[in-house]
């Protein structure tokens, strides 16, 4: 499977499994899971053809590990990033002392004033490393990395969860727990 096709299938799966399963006429269960065979067949009927082998390739090789199979391999879901209501069943987890968020310099003043909000997603996404935050921020313009005082926020009773692909999730981060990273 060539890289362009991998990206096309991955973007299509992101749209269907995170935002709009109805685009191909499927329904996700409460945990965000879709039956693999149903997804492949419904996608083909909607004009998006891919095989189970191609789906396996996307799941295994997506650099962000956006998708996961159920233990029996019969269901698939997005690991996080949903705009539709799903319950990923993620237990609360004790975060590291500091987490990171990448954004663009153009929105930095607003973020420092209002904090991090999920916007169209269900959760704010945070990373455990600076490199990931830089990559995320780069998608939106010139990147800036924010340090999140996760330990301090957790000490106030704020809940954190971690997705299957290592993305830390929380409902919001107030500006009092943000600092622009320098250097």
C-alpha cells in the first residue's frame, strides 16, 4: 500500500470513526466501536473501497496510532479525537507532573487568556513529550508549545485519562495552569 493511499484511507477512517459514521451508513456503539466487515462493506457502497489487509496496514502504520482493533480483531474504533459522543471507557489516570500542548502562535494570546478548551472535540488533547506538541502545533501555523501543570491541576481534582495511543485527555485546562515553553 503506497503512502498516498495510506493517508487517504486514514483520513477517511478519521472522518467516519471520529466524526460522521452516518456518512457511510453505519452506527458506532456507545464505546465508539464499528464492526470491521460492516465498515468495509458500507464504505464500498459509499464509493470508498479498501480491503481488510489495507485496513490492517493503516491501523498498524498510522504514525499517530489513531485507530485500534478490539481484542478479537472484529471491531475498530478511533483512539480519541471524537466530535460525536462516545465513551471510550478510559479510567482516570495520574498524569505526569507536566504535559504539553502544541498550538499556533496566532491563537496564543487567546489560549493564555482563556485556557485550553476542547473546541469541536470532546476533550483537550495533551502530549507527554515536547516533540509531539511541536508536530501538533505545526499543523496550524508557526508552532508554540505550552507546558501544562498537570500535577497541580490533578491536585485540584481535575480528571485526566490517557488514550490507547498515549494521548492525554481532559475536559479543559484553565490559564492558571499554562505556561509558554521557552527554549
